C-alpha cells in the first residue's frame, strides 16, 4: 500500500511539474524523490512507474478534453516513418527511463559516497 | 560489491545522459523527444487545442471599440467591427489563431530566412530569394509607404492583431510544427505582409521565358527555336473577346531543326537548363474565372465563378473570412494568411476573382563589368557605374550568424553570374511591389467597373486577369498590372546589351491598351490563362506563348456558348467538367495516325487503339483510358523533342502543347524524326504509334491488364496536398479527382490544383457557394484541418453564410470578443 501511495504522490507531482515546467521536470522530480526515499533500486522502479503514470494521465486528459489522441499518434507516426503505436509507447517509456536513470544515478552516488550503506 | 556499485552508477549515468540528450537536443533528424512528447506542451497539446473554445475574450492593443467575431458551422469567422482598422486587427488575430505556423513559415520563406526555422536544408531556397532582391525590395516598399496612408496603417493594424494573439497564448498553444522543429514563433512585423506579396509576385510572374528560347537556340538554331517557342499561342481564343464564336488555329509551317546557335549566351543558358518531365503534365499553377451576364442566366442575375489553381497545401493557402464594418465594408471571401484583406470574394454588390496573366515583366541585360570574378563597376554609355553591394546576414534565434550572402545590384536590379556572363535583371515586382491598398479599397466597390478601376490604380504586380460582376448586371474583365514598353517596341525574349541605356524600358503601357472588356455582346467573359488579346489586334508585346495555356479556355468558352440559361449549379458543374478540348483534338490525330500501321499492327497497338477508341475523352475518376492517353502524350513529348536533348538525356527546353499539336498537322516535318535511329527517318505516324505502344506496354507491366484498378484515373493520378513541412502524416495524398491536364479542374496527378472554387449570384440578395481543399484550422489534430477535402474531391460546394449583422448569425460554433487592450 505504501508503495502505491508513493507512486501516486510522485506521479501527481511529476504531472503538475511537467505541466508547468516541461519534460525536464521528470528527471529532477525523480532525483529529488530518490534523495528523499533511500530504498535504492526498488525506488528507481517505483519512480519509473510514477513517471509513466504521470505522462499517461496527462495524455489521457488531453484525449478526454480534446480530439483523438490515437488519430494524432497515427499521423505523427506516419510523419516520422514509425509504426502507429510508437509515439504513444514512447510517451510512456521516455519519462520512465528518465526517472529510473535519474534515480539510479542518485542511488549510485549515494552508495559510492557511503560504502557501508546497504 | 564496490565494482558492481560503480557499474550500476556508470550504467545509470550513461542512460540518463543519453536520454537527456535525446530529450533535449534530438538525434539526427529525430526532434528532441522530450519537447516532442511532453503530453502537456509537446505534440499532444495539439489535441487539447484542436478546437477553439466555445466562448473567448481577448485584448488587442489599438482597438478603438470592441469587435465581435462569430464563427459559423464551417469555422468561418464573421468579424463585426466599428472601423476598418479594427476589422484588420481582428483579422490578424483570427488568422493567427487558426494559422500561426503558416503565417510564420510563409513569411520566413518569402524573406529568405527559412533557414532560421528549418535549418540548412532551406539555404538554397533562401539564397535564391535573396539573390532575386525580394527582401530588399519589400523593405524599400515599407519605407516608402506614407506614415499616415491606409496602406501602412492596415499592415500595422493586422500586425497588432497577430501579435496580440501571440502574446495571449501559452507555449502549450503553439502549433504542433514548432515541437517538431524545436523552434518558437517569431513576432509579426508589418513588413512581413510585404514579404508575402513579394512571394506571390515571384510565384506568379517570375517566368523568364528568354532562357528557354536561348537554350533551344543552342540546339536547333534561332529560326527553329523561334518557331517552337513563339510569342503567340498557336491556338487562339483570347480573354478580350475578338468577335469570333470559335477558336482559330495558326497553321503556318514550323521551322525544322537547324544548325545550333554557338553564341556565348545560347551555350551558357543551354548548359544551365535541364528538363526531364513532360512539361504539359508537370506541376503548374493556373486558374479559371468567368462571368455571365443576366440575359444568359436562368434567374436573370449576373453570375461569377472563380477558381485559382495553385499549390495545394495543408493547411490551404486560403483562409475564409467575412468582414463587416457597418456602412463601410461588408466583404466575404478568402485571404492568404499574412495578407490583410480579402483577396478573392464578393460584397453585396460586386464579386471578383483572378487568373494569372502570365505577362513577361522580367528582362535580362548582359553587363560589362570591371572584374569578372567580383565586379565593383559596370559600364553604361561609356562610363563606369558602381555596383551596389548588399551584405545580408541570416541569424538563428540566439542572434548567431548562420549564413552571410553578398548581393550585387545595378540600376536595373540584381546582378548575378551565369556561366561566364554577368546578367542583371529588371523585374517589375522589385520596382513597384504590391501592398494591401488595392484589395482593401476595391472591396468597397459597388460596380464591376469601379472594382477594376480601383485595382488598376493600386495593383502593379503580379498582373492578373481580374474579372468582376455586379448586381446591376454588368460583367467586366481587365488584365491588371504594370507592363513595360521595351525599346523599339521589341519583345522580352532577348538578352540586351546592358552597356547601352537605350536598351532600358521606355515606360509602361497606358491603361487604355490593357486587355479588357465590359459587357461584351456575347454575354459572358472567361479567362483561363490564355493569351489575353488576339495577336492580330495586339499593339505591343505582352508576353510569350510560354506563359499561356489555351485548353481550359477553349473548354469554358465551349460550355458557356452552349448554355444560354446558366444556373449557379451549372457554374459549379463547369468547375469540375471532365471534358477536354485537348483530348478531343489529340485523339482524332492519334487514332488517325496510328491507323496507318494496318498491315501487321502489333498486338499492343491494336489493344491500345481499341482502348482509346472506346474513351469518351472525359477525365472521370473511374475511367481506365485517360492514363493511356496521357502516357502516350508524355512519350510523344520525349520522342518528338529529342533534338532539344543534351548528352545527359535531359531537354534544355520543352515547347508547349499547342505547338506539339500544330506539328501533328505537319506529319512530315523533320522534328518528327528520331535522331536515335540514324539513317531511318520517322514521320508523325511512326512516332505516335511507337509512343502509344510504349505507353500501353509500360502500363500493362506496371498495373496489369487495363481492366484492373491500377488504371483507374483516380488511383493513378490523384491530387496531393502536402503539409507545409512535407510531413506525410499531416498531408492528404492520394485524393481522387475528376479532371486532368487541360480540363477545367487540372488537379489530378500533381500537388497543384483548384485551390478555391467560388460561385456567386449577384441578385437582390447575394448568394454564394465555395470550397477549398483542406479546412480552416492549421492544427492537424483539429476536425477543421481537412474537413472539406471529401466535398472538394467530389466537386461539391458549400453554401456560404453572409450575415450583415452579428445577430443574423445565430448559434455560432465559436464566439470571440476582442476588447481594446494596451500595448
């Protein structure tokens, strides 16, 4: 339950930060969350999920209040010469990688500075 | 364990760095993924901004009173303002709201700054624009506009409106293209509209015919080149009625290929020329317009149809709008994003539309310079004059120089080197660029004649065949623009000696000499880019046959002659009429010529002839024969004009279709001989049979038997509407259309075509219909981005709503109130 709560909270922060600051808010929020939460590798996974959820929800909101996301995804994919689902999949995967790698760096630095930890 | 920790850190750091780089900078042609995919601010924000809000209020600096904008069910904004300048501020705002990226990219392209937006791929295009002196001329025009004149104030008002919209929107509302390019919209300058007009002038008047003729001379000599690149069309049915009820054909013999012209000019221009296509079916702009007097219409009111054929883009070049200023202005029609005013349209008294005149308004001069590498002076009448040097710098968004171009000018215009020659160019578009005054003032006209007179006063270029009809039942046409008088009443197909000032232009045509007609006895007027005046009556050189096309004119005149009770729906039908005079004339010759081989005709020839003979010569979507005919004509072009080929197999120039058809009536002319066969001498019949067999075999190899869907006209020659950045997903490719080259709807097979079809009936209450391919919105995620394409493809028109007061437009789709704001 605690993990789910953490994911929801971080996802909400990431979504709001993305909305107002842009994509680069994701690795920053992830890094800050990793500093806050010392649970190492499990933290990276949680943050990756939270980031994917954050962007997924933002995308869903666009679809609910705007026109068809899938139609636009198809057009963008055609323009980029990639299969139709790729833009949507990338939109979910990209923040996850950003968050996980940022958290991984924070965790790695912490371990490196404190060899006794863990 | 420590090693594993270090490994984890290293992997995470590399992954983070790579993802950050890909997200922020992009990799190769892939744009920055973070900027692109950010669901709030990236491409997906286009989904959230797809539709305009049902109700909105915005501030626009400079407004004297509030302006109300009601969008109808077709997404057309109806602007109700209390002053003209307020109306143009509002127009700037609503155009930016729907077409911001188009405004930006068109202007950057026109001002030689496209590289700033799309990078190095546009360098050549930018350099061409600059080398033609277009940005310099626009700036000079801007500086020359009187500070308190309507021309300048309209541009400033429009600019206020565009910038008010830019200031009002968050980054997330920027058009999707900026995400793809990782760029930001530029602020709008009043000068930008003048850049746009320069671009229009270039598209419509930069047609240097002399190069083709010189290049041909280098291959076949002067006599033959003059014969196949004539000044006058060989088929005549001019815009200014000549009293005849049928076209006439020039049947004089075409001079056979002769000894090459070895002069430096001819050789230089031939070396620079290459054409590989069949010119007749190559992408070309064109246009139709016609008007019918009340006595030839069923309802007894004047009718007008307009249909400019331009490059088909998404979003469309046109944006539909209605502007009302009570007691001053009530005009409906289409504007080009960036142009403050309605260009083609109607008010409650007059309707108007344009076709391109194709006049020759460019001349070149061979200059004598002091230094063949980098001239600083040129010689005129025995004295040296200084070459003006302009250094233009293209900068990126951070102000860094990304390109520097040095431009040279003589008193005539831009000076450039071609081969070993230094040529200066004189071009009317550079001397007297267009501004907005013409269409702003003419929109208030109450008669057809007043409309044309107003345009004649303010419209120097691009020369247009302007047609107008009014509620009083008058119809009128005039080829409006500035036309130069050459020395000794000469033509514009000679590169003159620049060292003699006597070779400069001697003035302009007087208005009375312009091609024109008012209420002709025939009861209708039509133009479709044909030669404006019957050469037997022309007093002066206007242009060469290279700039004209005759087939559509013949067809519309045929239709109008045959119908003495024209209805608006018949006018609509004419616009996509699939019949072709060109096909009628050719088919007769083609069947006759290929019938000569009757002893033992090859199977392909028999089948091809049989297929063509069954064709009704109509370019309907479903027919299977038009593609055979067009392919055979393309082959004929290549086989016939082989004398104009160089060693690479490309032609240095290609004569027009009316010349080719004239040769069909001269079956033993030496042009028919195929040089590749050595001593064997082919005549017309041999070449046409060969062209037809080749066409049939090629098509069967490619599409299978003629009964297959591959042969269907709509499948094999669809219209294409490319997105402004050529992004396939945002384009509409493969749109089936009825019509082909030489028909009234020549949209098939190219990225050019019918860009705004309009029919207006000038009765007590004006009624109008129109459509363009695309939609009002420039946002690819919007339902209004391509909502009109299906109807356009089917030749249908929308009924246009023309409320004179806001209250008449009930239940608007969107509502916008613009309030006076501070700058």
